[in-house]
C-alpha cells in the first residue's frame, strides 16, 4: 500500500488555483501538461512509503486522533508562486510553492516524531512545501515553460492549515487516486478561547 500524510487544500484556495491553471492551459506548452484534478490538490507532509503493510497503515490511522497531546493550533501558510519543480532546468511537475515557515516545519517534525513508533523514519529529502498542479511530460523541453509574471509572484493567497489527512494512494497512467483514511483536526483558539475544529 502507498500512503502519505498531507494537508488538504481548502475550497477557496482550490478555486483560485484552478483558475490559475485554466490560464496556463491556454498556453501552447500548457496544453501538453498532464494537469491534476483540483480535488487531488494537497500539500504532502510525510510520505509513509510505497509498499506498506495494510495493518501498519491502519495502526497509524488509529493513532492520529491522539497526536499532539499538548495541542496544536490551526494556522495559515502563504502560497508564493507557481513554478516548475524541483528546478526550472530539470522539472517533472508544476507546483504552487509555499513559504516554508517555522510552523510548517514544526508540524512536519511533530508528525515524524509520532511515526517513529511505527518504524517510519524521517525523510532524507529537505522539506520544500508545495501543491502539485500537473505533471510535465518528458518530451516537453524545460525552456518552453514560461510562467506569466503575475503567477511567478502570487499575492494574498493562503492555505488554511486546520487538519491533516492520511491518504492511501493508487497510481494510474494519468492522475493518482487518493482515498482519505483518517483526519486529525487542529485546535482553534478564538480570542484566547479554545474551540475544537
């Protein structure tokens, strides 16, 4: 089983990103991108593995409601730009990149700490928060991908970080199929008063 823990993208942000993707679809190179359906948008926090025992994934799911015993408040993360990923010269995807804030980094570390109990170790790759929008085919030359200036530097676009989701992922020839297995809601503090999400 393939599984990962991610932040789902809220409805308002999904709508904005979808509109921006529609703009990119109109370009000559954009017509060659394999665009992901908006309902698949997410920000991966930890990839658990591609060949996991189903019982281990079930155990992780059962543990999630007990995570963050000291509490963790919801927050927002800024989406900065649409760009090729992992680099402009050797890209395999188009993504919406986010500011790697201390809160996001702390959330990732806390998740990794919880997963150690299941023998799931810290990722060796640096955390570079992003939302995948589409896959770039190998035959498309990187220098043809020209992102409009207004999408290179996004203004006032935020991702609401109010819950985590454990997903099962099934690969297909086009877009993966995701199945939500468990959610962990973060706490809300309004004017100093705790309100569970």
